[in-house]
C-alpha cells in the first residue's frame, strides 16, 4: 500500500511526532491498513464515507499501538470498533445502495 505524504503527515500530527522516521511510520501504516482490511473488509483509506473514516481511525490506532510497541493489546482494546466496522462493511456489501 502506497502511503501518501498527506496521510503520513496527518498521522504524525495526531501523534505529535516532529522528528523524521517516515519510512518506519509508512511501514507501520501500511501493515495496519493490510491488517484492518483483512479483519474487517475493504474500505477506502482516503475516502470520506463513514466506513472509510472508521477504517482510517482503526488504522491510526493500530499504528499508534505498533509505534509504542504495544500491538498485543490492540485487538482486545478495539474489539468493539473492529466488529462494528466489519459488520458495517458486510451490510454495505449486501446492499450497494446503503448510505453507510
């Protein structure tokens, strides 16, 4: 997954990261996108729909956990949000006209 500069900068601002470790952060973000999509289904990481924003939020949170070397706690702490996103994506796939 190609991480845009804007996406990376948004994550760095959120995390208050001012030093340059962009390649490391891009790798964490890419891994997180792959993992969340694998667990929940497809969404557009750069999209503006509710599902896309929920997916982006989970990607940022998982990346935060990875960055802080606490990834083993992510699934338990975000189980509700992971399940909610997965269900929203499944319902959307069942109804292409759904406004989710």
